[in-house]
């Protein structure tokens, strides 16, 4: 199942990148996430003069963080509005994300692990700046309403301690200091 999800995400991103470079497409790497060992890649492509589509994929491979698993995959399709022009300055984004996870909540024993999936509806505030002809930086924060479905397993026995459950909460959801590489759309040619 995880392999199918990974292949689907890869194909989705490949289709975004394959979109005409003349339309404007950028590849992005979130330095904050990579610094803590959580790969985070994104593709942003122009939809119009002031709108872009941004697709993020986040993968947390951690089997143990202070004795607790922190594993999961998150896909975040987002539409962004730039008041000036696509890829320039301040923007507001709206997204619906999807995630799969295997985590141990901070307020549960370390042996209790929740396996589940969820969705989030949220907003992003950010801005892009140029650092070279094809290179830029994207700074952003976002949050929203996350709703998850999960069940609990005791890691020592393998037994379920809780059947399927659900919960929702408002949470700060993402932050980024992202390096941006623009395919075929350096600033001097625009």
C-alpha cells in the first residue's frame, strides 16, 4: 500500500514538472524539514498571472524520536494567489492535505502507537524572493483544521488497545524556508 502511494505521488509530481516550462514551473526543497531528517519536496506551477498550483510531499521516516515513532507521509495540493504576479512577493494559499501516519502521542505511554490517516483544510501565508536568476526563497507558515481516523496498537504485545477512533483540532500545520529553482523562467527573461 505504501509503495502504491509513493508511486502515485511521484507520478503526480512528474506530471507537474512535465508541464510546459513556458508556463512557469519551480522545484522546491524545504530546508527546515530536511534539517531534521524529514524529506520535503514541492513543485509549483503557474495557473495564470496571479495564481499557482503548489504540490508538496512530506515524508517522515523516523522509527524513533525519544522512543516514539514519528512516521508518515503527507500530500498537500494548494492553490496560491499572488497580488503582484505569480512567484513574486507575498501570497495567500488554500489547501486540502492528506496524510498517513504511525505516531505515539506525547500524552500516551511510549508503547502506545496510533496508526491512521487524516485530512486537513487550511491556509498558508508566505512570500517569495529572488536570490539569483533562476533561484529564489519561499518563506511561509500555515495552519488549519486536521481531522484524523486512527486505531491504537501496543508495540510490546502487538495487540489493539483501541479500535478505530477519530479526532479533530485546529493546529499550526506547516512552516517553510524553501529553496526554489525555476525551470525555464529566470527573472531576466520575464
